[in-house]
C-alpha cells in the first residue's frame, strides 16, 4: 500500500510539518488531494504510526512525554491582545480563535472567529472599545441564534471570563487545553463554528497529544454546569 511506502521515507530522527508530509506522501500517490491527505494523516495518528508533538509538528517515534499545548494565534489576534495589554494593564482576559481547533478537526474551519473572554465587570466596556476600533464587527455574549444571524467574516466576539477558569501562569492571556475543552461545549457561539460530531475527535486529539490536567477540566466543567457532557467525552476517548 502506498502509505506503507510513504512511511518508509520518514526518518525517526526528523520532525516534519504538514507541508513536508504532504510532499512526501504525494511522491507515493501523485493524485493525493488535501482531503485524502487529511484523513490519511488522521488515521496514522490513530494507529500511532505518526505522533503529533505540537502545532504543525510530527514525528514517527513515540515521544517520551506529551508537550504542553501552546496556541498559535493569528497576527490579528496578537494585535488585539497587545492593544488590551498595553492600554488596560492588569485586565484579566483570555484570547481564543475558532481556527485553533483546526489542529484537531477532520473538517477544517475556513472562516475564523476571534473570542475575547474578559472579566465580567468590564466586559461591556471592552466590547465598546473593540467595536469602535474594528468598525462594529463585534458581538457581545451572543447566543447561537444571535451568532448565526449576525456573524460576519472577521467577527470578534466578547464573552465574560468565568471566575476560577484554568489559566496559564506564564501566558495568562493565552488559552490552555483544559479551558478550551470545556469552552467548546459550554460556549454556544464557539460550538456553532464546528459540527458536534467532531467533539470526540477534538478530545481524543488534544488529550492524546498534549498534557491535560483532568482535575482542572472537571472543576472548570462543574463551574460552568457542563460536568456530565465534558466527562462523557473525557472518558469516551
């Protein structure tokens, strides 16, 4: 089978990105398309023929320890983070983008949505600030129906940051794996960006490739009233 020949071309001493793997796989199957490649890579990850060690980073030898999840934000998201950090020192907020999930999905999210989760007391004020800065393409705490109706390309969504949410000590404005796994279920506007059928794959890929403190997940899920559905996916992998 062509996949077996492709694997023989990979070295256990080299780290590959998706572009590298696509080029090598295509050398064995010249009509390889993006969707077939995505499924092939997913199946290899499930069979543990290839291992993900980080964002766009793959090896053929099982890593001794899973790495810590580190989100790779777009330039636009970084600009929003810098705006808030520079002008509102001490503000508690966390940034998320829907396309961050593409690392774990079978069907990729094409149009990005940015989420700024900010402490409740000032969330409406930060909404006004961003609305003025980004020409009104902003939603404030939308439900699913409101999100579906008013979402536009490049939309920014402002949400309230739940107290006691798991945060990174080193980079407190960047989302951690434990928070992300709960938010994709608890936040309706985030859940609206991908198919519910993808949830098992997201949980399996995140937990299988990154360090996840399940106690932090459970505590935060309980805080958000989503302990049962989150536990279902945590235990179903």
